[in-house]
């Protein structure tokens, strides 16, 4: 059946009685502010909201095949019903997709589709799709609007919010990019139902991070409810996602360009990125690498005298309950140091390494790569 003829709301799938009302947050950035809309089974309503937020009459819908097969037709139908022409563009799945060659292919596809400065880009997928599509939107014709429709836990609470877009170089992760804020973040938690358990857990690492650096109450709630959240119980999951999104929005509103507290969001990422680089962005999911990096950073926080004893143990125990790895892969020390040498947070040969003062409070300390990863690890 052609997408334009699909029934927009199917009563057998969703009825007004069973529909969960959406909740809204705001990323406050002056004239670049935008809403985050969170709800359950709301994808069919996204089209009018995207049209209003962007003013676009033509969009490029960027996705990966597994996501596009499940959800692109519904989103396309909703956009077309709102008077927006849609060109769907599929990119390969996986973090290795975030490269300059794939970026060039997107530019070619945009030109072929006739996108101009009154058009927009919509990212339907996880963090890889959002980063790649967002950077393409940021740089095509010197910048056109884009919207995030995240389909993974990680993207919902982290990658889709804040406007950081980037691609990888062979030397390291996210080394070429731009700050380009979306016009709208549309979160439909029903899209997580098709997400493999491993990817749900990987995304939950970013929720654990949010609690660890910013909100001890959220961390305690996760200690109580992590299994129910991973099982996608909406009564548990939606409030947890809402708080994690609110934390990201608070941090970004205070420090858009990562000059201060936004650096705290890199907790666990310093070593996590080094692990991903050594694995060439394969075999391990981003959230899995971050989980290992958080345990390492919490241990270093204790060793350096910042965090009280037991901080690492709480983080490690929670991550293990989520089914995430917590032990360092047995790479040679030089492999870790090589990854740390190209960390994008490095200034004057020192990394702004994120440590914990305690659960719910982060800080940074300038360390050389050798100080981050001392001998004897």
C-alpha cells in the first residue's frame, strides 16, 4: 500500500483511552530554544509538529534500514499529511558509518532531492544517524534546520539533545563536527519495543551517567528500578527518561559550547572513546564502552582523592545489573594512551578528565594521558 494512503491512526493499535499524554521539556537557548516532546506511541503525530518547528515543505528523512523498515512509512505518512514532501535516505548501520565519505554521499543525495535552505533534515534512528544527519544539516548550504526522532535509549536521553553533531576520523571519534541545535526532539518510547535488549542496556549507561554526575536521586531510583526500566514499563521508564532528558537540557542551556559544566557529560567517555578507537568502532556498542569508562573514572576519582570509597562499587554494581561490561579490555597500555592522545577535550596537552566528588556531583581535573592511565593498570 503506498505510504500516502496509509490510515493515520489505527484504532486496533491505539485508542484515545489508551494513549499516554505527551510531556514537554525545553532546551533554553534564547532564539535557538527548542522543545523535547516525550510520549508513548506518538509517531503518527510527529509530522505536523515537525512541519511547524521547521517551516519546511521538503525534508530528507535519514535512517538505517532496520529502523526504516519498521517506522519510516508511518513518519513519512504523517509528514505528507502535514503537506511536507519526503525523500527517504538510508545509510549503513554502525558507528563506522560516521565518516567523511558517507557525509559526502548525503550531500549528493540532498542535491538530487532538491533540498534548499527552506528544506529540513529529519534523523530517524540512534545516535549514529543523529550525529551524521545533524552534521550534514549543519554544513549543507551553510546550515539548514533539522529534527531528531530518536529510536534508541541512548539517543533519546543524550545524543539527540544539545546540538553536538560530528563524524569520526581514523585517528579518533567525533573529531570533525559542529554545534547545530535541532528545532525539535520528538521522543516516542514505543519505538524502543523493537530495540534489542543489548542496545537498551547500552543506552541505559547514559542514564546512569546522568544520575552519577548531576542527580543522586535519579541514581537511587535507578538502583531501585533498573530492571523495570529495561523491561520498558512505561510507568517507570517515562519518568526516568524525562529526568535524564531534563538533566541534559539543563546542562546544555547553561553551557552550550562545552566551556564549563557540559564537560561533565563526558564522564566515562574519555577512556570509552579510547576503547572504541582501538576496536575501530566495531564489536562494542558506545554505551558499553562508556560503562567501562565510568567504572574506570570512578576508580580514578577515588584514587585521586576526589570521591569517597564505595563510589566505584555503586556504579559498577548498577551497570552490571543492567547487563553492561565493567572490566577494562586487555589492550596494551600503549593502545589506551594512543586513544587518549587524540581526546578532543585536551587543552595544552592535558585532558579535562571528569571525576566524581560523590554520586550526583562531578568535577574536572587537568591530567596528562599518562596521569589518566598510569602504569600498572
